C-alpha cells in the first residue's frame, strides 16, 4: 500500500525538521518547502499529496496564497494552517478561506497527529461513502445549493453555525456534514441546549467525578468526552446561560475540558456544529450571547431555507413521510387527494418540515378509506395581512395599557400563547417552537398565566 505523502511549508528549518521527524515516525512520506514559490512548484509538479501543512507567514507571501491555489487547482487536497499561538483571527481567516483545520505554534505533537489522522480519513470517506441514515429531500434550487455546501463543509473541520427556522431540518444538515466527513465513524452527539437545567449544564457538558457534589454517586462522562473524535451538535445554542457560554468558549479554545470536582484537564478532539432558530446577531446586540463565543462558532454560516421557499418539494416530502409512516405502522401507505395536495401547497407551514410531518401523521390517523382529504389535514389558514383592522381586531386597545401596562401586556401574551397552543393541539414543545422560545420558557409562561387549567 502506498504511503501517504505530506507537504510541509515553513521557512523555519527547525520547525520543518520537527514536522518531518514526527510525520516520518507515523510511517508517512514528506516533502518540504521554505517559500510560496517552492511550494507552488511542488504542488504543480504532478506529485500526489494527501495533506498540506503551511505556515501563515512566508518570505515571499502568505499561507493564504497556498490555500487559494489549492482551492482553485487541487480542491480535493486538505490544507492545514500553522499559526502563532493565540492568533484566533488568523486561524479563522484560514478556515473561511477553505483550510481543513489549523494547529498553533508551539506545535502540540499529539494535536498534530490527530489532525493528520483525521485529514487522511478524507480520501477513505470519498472512496467509501457512508450509508445515510438521514436524507435531505428536495429538488428546489435552494436545496440543491445546500447539498453542495454540505459536501464542501464535510471536508473541513471548521465550526459551522446552521441557521434556520424551527423544524426546517437543521439537525439533518448537521448529521449530513458529520456523516460525509472524516469523522463519520466516530460519534455524532446532538444536545438541545434549551432542555438542560442550568444547574446541571456544567456536569452534562464536561462530566463530573464521584463525590464532587451532592448526588454525584459515580463518575460521569460529559457530552464533550462522549463526542471525542467525532462531532458535538449544539442545538438551540442561543439558550445557553451566559456563565455556561464562558466555559464553553474556553473548552473550544483550549481543546480541553475539566470535569466538575477535578483539577485535571482532559484533551478533547471534537468538531463543533451549532444551530438556533433565533437571530444570533440580535442576541449578541442585546448582550444575551457573548460576542467572542459567536465569533468562534460562527466561522462559517449555513442557512437552511424554510419550507415556504421550496413549495415545489412539498409533494415529495409528503410522499416520503407517508411511506415512512406506513412502514412504521406496517399498513398500506395513505394517499393524498388532489384537494389535499393543493391545501398543502397553499399552507405557509410556520413549523416547516416538522409541521408537515405532524400534520400528515394526524391526517393519516383520521382519514377514511386510506385517502387523505383536505379537511383531514385540519390546516389553520393564516390570518389575512392586507388590512390592519383584521390583524388587530383581537388585540386590546392600546389605551387599555394606561395605568396598567403589566396587565395589558399579560393580555397580549395570554392571547398569543393560547393561539399557539390551540394551533399545536396543546403540544407545548411544538407551540414553543412556533413562538420561537425555549420549552423551558414556554412551561414557565403557561404556569405563570394559569393556562394549564384551561
């Protein structure tokens, strides 16, 4: 079997020698260059390279010049940047330009070996694609573009922030990035940040040692350790409390964690993918989300389009959902009538693909003769938006706020919560997603307003 060939680009002889010795001991071949010109000559020589390691500052140019050349002429070749310690901006610039990953000086040799091993798995992943347990269905232009972006980002180790509305398929996108990349044989650990009680967050993320607090009857492996070598997907990351954001930032920057009750740090090799339906820029503006953490997790942003922007995919998605239901229930697949398809196409689907799936499951249960009609869907048409009178008719007059602003706001909040709960058949989780709040916030507001008694 042919040994992998690594190209090393650095103008410091000592660094080149250290890298050559380390990589040779891994059983790999190396070639070296001290300048951009020498590196380009080797890259254009026809030699087969499996990874390129380049310093940022070179006598006749920048490492970014190398990255740009590789992106344009050898897009299958992963390139990692060697940066000065603490140069976060440089590392992020390299990742945005298309670098696979980065390593800081002074070089941590264990971290370097992990990087090389991960990069060399790319070729194996390309030649032996993983069977997908999840699919990104659809032929709309926005979905075709998203597929291309997923395939490109799967080859990188850059942190990706996946934005999009609730129910649009952000976790599906995260799973595809993981399963199409070199970490596919290692764990994919999803975590809903809004569902973990704040007092348990540090223990959940980093683990704890036995006896570290009341109730810690045994050692616990945290989410970071569980995802080691793989991917940690932080869903609804905007719901993290500020104190936890500080600890998360440190774990990402140091690539190490400290368990609750322990003085020892544990190195971790985890790729971070994150998502939220909220506007993180606004969360940063209102000081609910740390700017430095946003800067680290939002190296590359990937937007998942809402269902209303790809209406042409609704029949395909509906057919897939009904086939899946029939398989789960071990029954004949229900069919959609022409009127039902028309009703689905005209609905705005504020809950996106998840709402479509829930709607079809309910309709499949209620329909007669295994044919889903429009009335079986029980779709609630959105309120007209062309007249202010219709939109505001159910709201109390603003004059009602005079002398009792809190009471006025409570009336509006109660009306909004009731409408969302009724729309979602009193499913609090679905209603919370519809309103753009966490389940914890939903539960608190429902209890505060006494809606549990309705």
